């Protein structure tokens, strides 16, 4: 028996319904795609409350590896300051650092300082240049020309923030280094050692400049040094053009040696 076929009218209706479904699905796809993209474009900066309680430090470590979150923190200095203050108050206010969480907080505090001020870019530039040769009897200009990121070199506010970020990171690396070995689990100690060495180099450069200008390390005097460094880098009138820097690793501080020992590597030579 021959199979009964659908009428032309029924086929037309099915075709119309199918076309309507395709249009609807297409519209939904565009709707969801647009909203997903909007969600990816608007990452809010986290605050200290996001990192409180168990697992908070692990979350911060993960977030600091996210370019989107780091960019949001760069754009929101108040949020960044709230996280730094939380780490300081909760973990770092009473050295020595005797627990793994205190040690980890010191490393993450330093990472926060570096990544939100372009200090991490300076670290990468210095490491690429073979760290040991960067500061050995070189002028300050020779050092800075090779390691300061171009965007930072063109902005005096960003430049001062980067130097401050490196100096603040150095302070926490010093706290951390005084407590190791052993080092906390789950941290890339090779990365920590490189960053600590570059942060110390910048601290050493600033120390040298402060001495050459008969200044202290007060915030006002440090601002003067940063302004002089920026002027030198941009070929503007300055008072430090002839200042040379000896090898910052010739007599390294004990804390830096400890970090390199924990990383199972050797200091730059």
C-alpha cells in the first residue's frame, strides 16, 4: 500500500514553523553571545573581603595569575591598597614569619606590588639581560635604559609608582627571606628568587642615589630620588647623571641568599 504523503498545505506550515524556530534560535544565540562577551569585558577588581578565611591566599595566588584581574587591580588603586593592607595586618605585622601562610602572604604581597605597577615587566627585562651584568659599575642611566618598560619611562607618575612597588616588594622579600629555608609549599621559588634579586637591585640603586644626594629614605626624599631618576631617563636636567652603581650582589643581604638557597640556585655573578 502506497505511503500517504503530507499535503502541500501541511508542508508549507512545517516550513514556516521551522523558519521561525531558526530565526528564534539565531536571535537567542546572538543574545547569549553578546552577553557572554559583555561579561568577559567587565571584570571587577577584587577587594580584601574576597581573600579572607580558609583558602583566601590560594585564591589570591590564582587571581594574580589572571591578566584580566591584574588589569582590573591596576585600574583600581583603592582595591589594591585594601588587599595589601589586609595581608599586612593579618599575616605580616608581627615578624618573624613563622608559618607557611605568613611566608606565602609575603610573597603574594610582593607579587601584588609588582604586577599592579609594571614592576613585573621590569623584572622580566632585567632577567632577559642576564641579571648579574646589569648593575656592576654601571651608571644609573645605563641600568634604567635597559630595564624600564617604555610606557613607564614616558609617564612620571607610573615611573614613581613602579619604583615604589619594587621597594615595597623588596621589604616583604626581606621578611620572607629571613624565615627560610624551608619555603612554603606550592610556590615557584625560582620565580620568587628572580623577583627578589631585581627588587634588591632597585633598592640598592635607590640607596646609592640617596647617599650621593645626602638624602634619607623618608618618603619625601625618596620622591626626590624618583624624580631625579625619571629626569635622567628622559634626558632632563638632573643631579645624578654621573652616579655609578657597584655590583648589588657582591655582598648580598643574608635574606636574599636564603631565598636563593631555598630555590636551590645561586645568586647572579
